[in-house]
């Protein structure tokens, strides 16, 4: 089972990518009603795929893999916060 941190990160990333992708494909169409449905479908498929991959890991190593994945999410979040902070300092 994927850690909750990974699920939240995936959900945010997929929501952003689906929204921007649909905006690029259909620039003159209101896509708001479709974004949530498409994002939920893509998110569910990716979580099920990742859970299947995680099931291939032997049970004694699953906690280690989950911890490493959590660390990766934390590092990516820290880099994202750092990038936003640098942009706001440049503007101010």
C-alpha cells in the first residue's frame, strides 16, 4: 500500500497536469466540469499501478521502500518550497 504522502503528491501533480493539458488542448472551452473527473480517473489508475508494483516487493522490505518514497516526496516538496521562496524574494 502506498504511503499517504505519496498519494497526496500524486493527486496534486495529476490535478495540475490534467488541468494544464486540457487547457492546452481546448483553449476556448470551459473545462472546469471535466477536470475533476479525469484527474480522479488518472489518479486511481496510477495508485493501483503503484500499489501493484509495491506488492512485488518482499514484505520485509515494504516498510523500507515506503520510507524511501516518503523521503523522496519530502525532498521534492522542500525543493518546491525553496523555489517559490526564491521567486518571491526576487519580486519583493
